[in-house]
C-alpha cells in the first residue's frame, strides 16, 4: 500500500441514513460531535414525495451504536395529515388522514474495502 492510501480500520462499516429534511441539520451536528465523516445526498421519499437527506456515514464497527443513538435522538417522527379521497361519497370529497412520517431509516453495510486519496 502506498503512503497516499489510508489504512482501513478493522471492521469498517457504513451507515446509510435517510432522514427528513427538517432533521438533517440536527442529525449532521450530532454525528459531527462524534467526529464522524458524513456525506449528504439530497433525496425524495417515494410515498409522499417529500424531500429527504441521505447521509453516508463511514465508521469503524465499534462506533456504530453511538452513531445510531445520535440519529435516534436527533430525528423525530411527526404526524401529518394527507388528503385521501372518499370513494363512497356521491361527489369527489377528501378526508384528512393521519400519516406518521419522519424518524430515520438506517441501513448498516459492512465495507469490504475502501481507499482514501
């Protein structure tokens, strides 16, 4: 390995966290306090079409639990109301229906190899 390549930590992993746009700044600050490197990617949810942020977080396995706890404390669920058509109504009517959104969706992935240069 050349001197420009970084040594891989033992047991590297990556968390892929999809968080609501409203929680993105708090999540990034919480992860930065843990001295973790974060890459932010804009994304859009498939169900409601709302803006999200996908965070790529590379870390050693022993820091995974701390990162998960930081995300859990900084990303919260909310109840929003979306209009749903009433099929039994004689005319087109909608009723507000509560939907729980937010929190974080987190994927943990083992990293076989990576390089920094």
